[in-house]
C-alpha cells in the first residue's frame, strides 16, 4: 500500500479545547468524600463505567493473589557446606628432602547443619 502522507487526527470539540487550556482547570487533590461522589456520579452517567471498574478491581485482586502464591511457593534453597574437602592429598617421602603428594578423591561429606 502506498503512503500518501495523510494522517488522520480526530476532531475534538471546542468545549474540550477550552477546558484543556492551561490555567482553566487547576489540578488539585480530592477533598474527603469527593472521590466517592465523583465515582458515584460516573457510575450514573458514564455508560460501562461500573463494569470497567469491577473488571479492574478483579484484575488487581488476581494479580495480588498470584504474587502472594508465587512468593509462598518459591522454596528457599538449603545451603550446605563441606566439612572435609572432597579432594584429599597423600604425601610420600622420596629420597633426600623430596616429598611427593598425590591428589586422592574421597567421598564427599556434607555438614549436618542446614542453613537457610
């Protein structure tokens, strides 16, 4: 498809542009009770607001439950430590002042203490 250079921008009303101007509506925090009354008014006037708010609350609850489940199911690994090296050495005396040492494998022994 060929590009014509035309981009579509939705038309907004003059009333919307009037209220979006800087300084016409100041941002401020809700006073006590205003948030609930605004939500009640939107439930009455905005079509689908109640369903949308309920779906959002359900989604937040599901995410919270999944995070709690994920935190509880992740088991902490038990850290163990060696009390003997898995590789030992056997030293033999040679002639004169020469000593020969050979690595010798041994069964690995873990300590009995468990650290979390």
